[in-house]
């Protein structure tokens, strides 16, 4: 007769995929950061340091020169509103385990993928997240929430919150209008598409917050969220994502 504790452990193991979400290899139950194998974990390309002091993007050679201004920000984040004080991402969104994890969580219904993603985020953004009180997931549109059944940014925020000891304020941001998916849009269209799409719903006054999402491309969605949080009285807003994708032409 199994003890209730052992039964619970067995049930938890059953809830985890037996195969690595990156390569399909067999995973021993209850392995650290379950959901992905050690090989795939090491195959993900980390953003690495030193990058831009504000957004972590690798700097062009000319940006590394010790000009006082240029040393602070890079070309990539220069157009972001001041309300998005910082951004951090763990890995590059390239073919392989990183893309597999993002797709497993977003389209495959594998919420367990949030575990290894949050682990990578906690490592990459440890310094930034140390002072953060509230994690705020990018809200999903009502239609997409119905289709998917859950907000992948919310699942990711909860997994990250458990790791770094920050509260998750799922309802702190609301979408005030539906937007087209950013995937098919060019960089300039991405900014206009999300302009004014979010509003703060309260509960954030004076708090240091981090907006959470799976992928940062231009930063447009996260910046719109940060701007809404700042307008709603947040003390400081940053953004943390699992992956960073190349900006499309
Ligand atoms: Zn693997
Ligand atoms: Zn930058």
C-alpha cells in the first residue's frame, strides 16, 4: 500500500512528459528542470554578457566604445519608451531546444515546458529580478485565451515567481482591445499594432514590476505593457522573457 506522499509523487511524475521536449530523449522522472534533457539545456544559445546595460542585446563594435551616452544604451532599445527601464532574456529564439520549448508551451499544450524556461530566465535575469516585487504576464486576447485555454505568459510567470520568490499579478494588466498577431507584422507595424492596447487594472502602485512573456522580438508588446503599468502607478517596470528573436525585415 503506497503512502499518500508516494502516491502524490507518482501522480506528479505521470503529469510530466517522459520525453525531452527538445529532442524526444527519455527523461528520468523528477529530473531537475524536468521537461528538457541536459544535452538540450546546454545546446540553447544564451544571450551572454557583456551586452547593452539596459536591454542585454549584444553590442555592435562601435557601441562598445566608451562614449558616455552610447555606453548606456544600444541601437536596439533606443526607441523604447523610458517607462521600460530594462529588459532581460535568457536565450536566442533559434531552431533547436529553445524554439521547441516555446512552441510546446504556446501551441502544444505542454505547460510543463514553463519549468525549464523559467529556470533559464531566473539564471539569466537574477540581478534584475532581485528587486522585483510583482511579475505581470502579458495578457492574452479573449479570443486567443478561449482557443488555447491558458495564457502561456501567465504559466511562465507563475513558474518564474516560484523560483525567484516574487508574487504574480495576473490581473494587473488588461487588454483594452484585441490586436492582430505580431508574428506576421514588420517592425514598424508591430509598434502601431500594440499602441494603447493595454491598461493597468490596479494593485501595482509603487511596486517594482517585471512584465513576463515567452519571446521578445522588437520589444513593442512589452514596452506597451510597461508603459501601461507606469501610467497605472508602478514604481519601475522592466521586462523578462525566455527567448529573444531576430527582428524581421
Ligand atoms: Zn533533449
Ligand atoms: Zn539596449
